C-alpha cells in the first residue's frame, strides 16, 4: 500500500495527501506523471478486490454510545444536524 492517502481522478490525475506524525494535514501533491498515476490505478484495483459494502461493515461493528462517536446513517454518512437557517433580512 502507498505511504499516503490519495484521490485518483479519471485514472489520469492523482492527488496525494501528506500528513505529519500526529495527523495534521501538511498539503497535497498533484501529479499527472504516468508512472505515478499508473501506480495509483494499480493500488486502487488491488484494494477493490477487498472492498466491503458499507452496510455489511456497519452490521459487523457493534453499536456503542461512546462519547465522541458519530453515529452513521443508513447511507454510511455521518449523521449530523442541519446547519441553522439564517433569518430573512
């Protein structure tokens, strides 16, 4: 697996994320270099064979009520309250 998390866009552009040892974001590196993008495609394709559907993963993890845990909705996204609406001026 690669050292950094990355996003791959249309198998043509790779954006690698860099973090320090405590997880603070240091920045991103954008590459269209064929060898870099090809490696990203290979990693994605290898990882895809090990994918687990969100619903299956959620059902395998016991629910807890630990402080600071964000419950997941049925779509696998964090359940967060809507932002407050602004009053009309």
